[in-house]
């Protein structure tokens, strides 16, 4: 192939040179002929004119000689006159003398001669006798005109000389122009030849490049793992790559020229394929060509169907439009994807199974805990010896601690399952931090540690975030700092700043404790990691607190970290996005229902006998009437026949579960169709809670059940009533931690002191003595004491009194102060 290309290029160049030489030779030959013809034409005209003019004088002299002859030969005279006359007539009429006649001098001379001829003709034409008589007159006329005849010949010669000069100059000018034109033509031909040579070189180079490209393309196609099939506009295969041979099992020689639909398209798709090809031929409409990769089924030579990934492009050639198809066998990938989907389904099923298992275990653990803690709660209302009361408190502390661990594990499960709900509401950031500081101040005092907090930058009290998650995180971080710091200091710093993308909250908790080792610092947020795993450690914990905190911060789209060096304390920090807001009507406020509850007629549907007895005794101790049902079906039947004030419905029961029973009660026309139904369950997963409400339940009581929680639930008599947020009388977990830190004896002593201080405070506020500033100060002091014991309801009311006193809202103070005695009584009862 290269030799043939070189030969064609050499032949092209030789042809161009020969063509140029041939053109130049033709031009030279034509120029020579033109010059010769011009020269010959000029010579002929000159000789004729010169001879004619010279002969004019000769013929006139011959005529004059005959006039002087003696005797005069009249016939010869007349003949010579006629010759001269004819010559002059030729000069006057012939076109060859037209140029000379145009000369003024020549024309005047010719006119004089013609007058002479006109005067002489009558005499010449007379008879011989008269002619002989008039010969003297003819001689006189001839002598008179003889100078004119000589001038005519001379003028003709002058004119001829001038015309010859003009013609020579014209010929020379024409020849110069012809030479210039020839030179220009020769130069143009030279440039054309050079350009042609360049074109031949470019074409030759491009042809070489095309050959190299074709070689590379053939190599790429030949080594490509994707099959390449080229067909014409009618679908006939014109190229079939080696990879296509491997993929489809056909030999290239066997399929060239065959219809592509008959070779690789499965029978059930050939109709659509043929229709598509016909549509492209008739209308040019393309559905697959140029549309990227698509997935289709293809057929091998053995009839096997398999999935392919296909991309088709079109190109226009000299023979018409062609279609290039790139095909990839994706059988392995499809199988792998199917396996991944199956593995994902198995993983999801396993995750669901784990969630269901944990929910079941939560129910199974909380159910006996409900019995244990409920009975211990009932034992508080009986007469106990001091030792029995102490043993009971220890048992209750252990049970509550076990419940906390179960809740921690479920929090982790909810996060890992993606079911941790985040609710962003307006919240008072300063109050939240102050609550945490107040709740940890007692433990800090026991450790000899100073605990304080402050703002870094301008205070931003009201923000929008999830107060429950944020409180959990900060409580854990501050609690850890207080627990591990002895005779030192714990400082909490809060700042709200903008980073160009929004507002962010950063909280740093710095302590002067022992610090963290490098390896522990990298693992401190992992599950079940504690700072000290020795049996003699003086600080307890499961190692889940920081793991849960990290999950909560991540759920809030934030970050959490720690900076620490061994022996130099720790600085834990969180950084989360928030939104600056102003206080509004939707802000979280305390809702409290105090006072005694009128006796209610209550149906308890519970399959566990111990739990049923606990709930029954709690309700009966409060003066309520209780009817029991052992499963959901019994509960439904009793609810249809009797109108109850309240139904407590367990969820997991034999015969009929609580959700089904609730739906049937709501759907029927029974006596209790509109009665409030509260779920009594150990299942605390959020999606399950939502499902309970969708089934028609009005609320949820979580096992293990406490008298305080039961009292708060019974206070909500109106099924349609909703409140933004309700607080229990005390925060049981916080109260347990306080009791654990202080010890039983110290705790009892501090509780008695708190009871006395709170009685004095209520008496002081009820009397109405003091100005608003004094009321605010007293309420603030009382709120701090209540926070130590986790008395959240009492503390919130005191904070409202403080806020009202500071703002001058004297109308709200009486109602808030009037609620204090009942809150005080309920709080002391719960603390006992």
C-alpha cells in the first residue's frame, strides 16, 4: 500500500510538470505566429501603397511626354491619360488609401489633381481635330498640375512612413504586453505548479495519516473487549469485530452481508428492530441511534439470550449512511447487581430482624422491669423499716440504671437504622445550658470542682434546634467532665456565629481532669469505650454515652471532637448548624396539670399478670375503678359493652394484639368508641409510636410505668387536647444520679432541707411580700435547688415566676405562685 501511494504521488508531480511545459510551449508558438503575421501584414500594405503612389508620378510623366511628342500620337496620348485617370481614381476610391486620404495635405493635393482631370477629360474626349487644336491647353494644364502630382507621391510616402512608425510602435507595445502577459502567465503557472505540488504532498501525507489511522483503528477494534458491528442503511453487516465474534459466537466471514436483525436480535425483538430500521430509512427518525447506552437483550449463535449494553452512532460515507454499534456483554455485571440486590435485601431483612429483635427484647426486658419497679413504687406507699426502705432504694437505683442502659442501646439502634427523628423547634439556649449546669452543680460540689458557663461573643438566647437531642449531648459531656474532675474546674463556653452558609452553634466543655491518652482520644466516641476498665475504677458507665452523643450530633448535621493531653485536661466541643430566631408563641413552655383527679372508670388490657396487678394497684390507690382484660379480644368486647373513661391498652398480647383491638374499638359503634386509649407498651421505637397513633390511640405510656407518669396521663381527660410539651414531676434519671453521688444518708438529709427551704419560699411568695426584684431572686434560688434534685416541673414554674417578676408581668404572678403548693407536694412525694 505505501509503494502504491508514493507512485501515485510521483506520477501526479510528473504530470503537473509536463502540463506546465506544454502550456508554455504553446504560448511561445502562438506568440511567434502572431508576430510573424503582423510583420507580413505590415509589409504587404507598405509595398502596395508605395508602388501605387510612385506609379502615379510615372504614369503622369508618361502622359506629359506624349504631349511633347512631334507628331503627337493621339491614341497613345488618350491611353496614357486613361491610365493616369484610372490610377487617380483608384487612389481616390480604394480602401487601402483610406488612411492616406484622411491626411489633410494629401486630400488637398488629391482634390487639385481631380480638378485637373475633370478639366482635361472634355479635351481628351474631343475628336482628333479639336484635340490637336487643344493640345497646347492640355500641356498648360499638365504643367500646372505637375507639382501637385509630385507632392501627392511625396505626401503618400510621408504618410506611409508615419503609419509605419505608428504600427511599429503598436506592434512593439503589443509584443511588450504579450511578453508581460506571458511572464505573468508563466509565473502564475509556476505558482500553480508549486501549489499543485504542495497539494499533492498534503494529499499524500493525509493519505499516509489515514492509513495509519485506519491501522490504529483496526487495531483498537480488533483488541477492544466491546463488540463492534457496522451495518449499512438496510441493516446488512459490513464489519464484525473479533470481540463481536467472541460475544455472539459467529464467525466474521459467516455474517458479512447478512441482516443484523437475523444475526443478533432475539426473535421477540425483531419486529421492533425491523420497524425501527424502516422508520430511519423513510423518515430519518432515530430512537436509539446517538442516544447513548441502552440495555437490551441479544442472542448468541447457539440461541442463548443474554443482556447487552448497546450504543449506536451513524456516519455518512460515499456509499450512504452506515451505523456503528458498540456492544458489551453485561451478563456478569447483571448477575453481580442481582447478587448485590439480594445481599442488600438480606441486609435490610437482617437489619429489620435486628430492629424487631431489639424491640422485642425491649418489651421483654421492660415488661419484668415494669413489674419490679412498679411494685417497688407501690412499696413506697407501705410502712417500711429503715433497712427495708434503704434496700428498696438500692433495688430501685439498680432497676433504673438497667433501664437507662436499655434506653442507650435502643438510641443507638434507632440511629443506625435511620429512624432517629430530629425536630427543630424554637428553644431558649441559655435556659437549657443553665438547667444542665444546675443539675450537675451538686456533683461538682461533691468533687470540689468549680462549674460555670458563659458566652463567647454576643449572647444569642433563642435559636432553632432539637432541644431534647442537644440537652442529651450536653448533659453527657458536662456530666463526664464533672465525674472525671477532682478539685478542679469545668467551664462551658457557648458561641453562635455565622460562617457564610448559615448560623452555627459551638459549645466547648473544658475541664482540668486527667486528660486522655493518645490512643483513647481516637476511640473515645466508639461504642463501649470507657476511660478506665479496671475493676476498681471509681466512675461507672457503659461506654455508650459519648457514642450516643456523637450519633445525635451527626443527626443534627454537626461535628463533635475532643482536644486533650494526658495530665492537662480535656476540651470536648460540638459544632452544629442552628437558626437564630426570636421568641414566639410556638416556643417550648411548661404545661402543668396539678390538683387531684376525680375517680375514673378505667379498663386495663394487659396479658402480663404482674404488670396488670401493678397498674391496678396504682390506679386503685389513686381512687379509680379498674376493670381488667387478659387480651385484646376481651378488652374489645368489654369496651363495646361499657363506656369507660380511659382504656390502658397493652400492645403485644395473645389472641388479639392491642393495635387490632384499638382499630376495632374505633371502627365500631360500641359504648367506648370515643374513649381515650393509651398504649401501655415497652416498645419505644419512634416508627412504632407513630403507628400506634395512626391506629387510633391517643397517647403512649412507656413501661416501666411510674405513678407520676400515670398521674400526668390521667390528667389529660380530653382526647382532642394537645400540648406542646409536658414535663414529669421529676427527672428520674437525674435524681438517681444525684442520689448515687450523694449517698443515701446525705441524699435524705439534703431532700429534707430542700423540703423545708421550698416550704419557706412558697410561704414568702404567697404572702406577696417584697418587690419584683426580690421575688425574682428568691424564685431563681429556688429553681437552682430544684434542679439539683431533678424537680423539673417545680423548677420550670419557679423560672416562669422569675421571668414574670423581671418583666413586670404582675398579672401572671398570682396564678403561677398558686400552683407552687401542689407542685411542692407532688415533688416531695416523687423524691421520696
